[in-house]
C-alpha cells in the first residue's frame, strides 16, 4: 500500500499525534518513515534546535522498530514537505490538521498547502484527539473509475486495521433536479408521481453501490452502504458523523493542478470533517 511515508513535525504534542499515526501506518505497511522538522531562519541556534528535535524523536521511536529517517531542513514547512515529497517519491504525506478547522481556520496553513500541492496521498490527522486506530472508515464514491481508486485504498486500510467500511454515494435526485430547474426558470414537466420516481431512482442507485459492497464483502470486509440525495460533501460528512468515523477517504479530484477548486469535495472534507481525512490520488485532478 505505502512504501515511503513522510510526516512533518514541529516538536509539539499535537504534531506528535500525527507522527504517531504515521508510525502506525509505516509499521503496518513495512514502510520507511521519513520525519521532517522544517525551520525558518538562518541562526545556528535555530538549526541546532531543529536537529535536537528530530534526534529526540528518533530515540523515542526506536522502540517501535519502525524503519526511520529524520531530517532537519531549512525553509517554509509546507514548501519543504511538498518539494521533498515530490523529489523523493513519497506515496503518503501525513500532516496534522492545525489551522484547517474551527474559528482559527487558515487557507494558508501547512496542511492546506500540502493537501493542494502534493500529488501523493495526503492524510490530515485529527490531532485534537488522542492517538487511536481506524475502527470505522467512510469513503465517498460516484461509481466512476477514479473513485474506485479511493475505494480500493479505503478497503486496504480497512482490511489492515480490521475496520468497518461505509460506502457513501451521493446523488442529486429527481426531486431536487426538478426543483432546481423550476427555480432557474426552465420549462419542465415534473413527473406525475414524483415520490414514486424518487423511490425508484434511490433503489436503482442503491443496487449499484450494493454490488460494489458485495465484492468487498467477498474479501472478508464488513461493509455498509449509504445512498444519500444530497451534495457529496454534505452526504459524506453527515454519514461520518452518524457512524462515528475515525477516517474519511475521498479522491483528490479538484484538489491539485490547474483545475484546483477551493469548493471541491476533498477540500470541503479536509476543512470540515471532525475525524482524520485521507485524500487519495485518483489520476484525475
């Protein structure tokens, strides 16, 4: 699943929770864990403090048996992590969520910059919580190939951690589509039995996602499905809250590259989810 995992730290307790999560993932995947402490400033005292931070961390992590590399690097923390991940082929970058949620939310925060510019998988760890595993994983899908890659990654994580997996497929729905068209002034003829058509539509969509779930259950996974007539971000957030998710997985469409969109589904989840979020590369920015 992962071979090279990069995590950033500033030596704080909250950053330590992101490091702990990255360590667990590295051990589960027999991956190399790369820990970066980026510092700004040119004074030798600042560089020495950064080296001391990663040296202490290396001692603390030695008992876990993780294969570890540590770096004290000068530069803006987000820029350093983005550049290092691209230059060294990291396949997962782990950051804490500080600055992503709540009243202190910052579009210029480190996790926000990393999430929008790293092309590898990015995990934003909910660092307000104590260290915990992934017992419940929610993943969004639209049934298309790019989303299948996010589902596949979520399934691998669920299998490795023994988690239950929840597939969420959001759809606009005939009722909402009709209402939107009428509100826009379009000339439309609503279905004679809107309730019946909406029910039939939900059943058809439910059958499609259930087939996907059955394939995953055949691999021994515990899988539940949810079809929700709502926007994808709202549907995933609502289900994550309802089932007590520890991790939400979503594809990175709209997060990176020239087509980056601040209103994208992964962007909304990264800023609004109350659990950790894994943004999976889908090859379709």
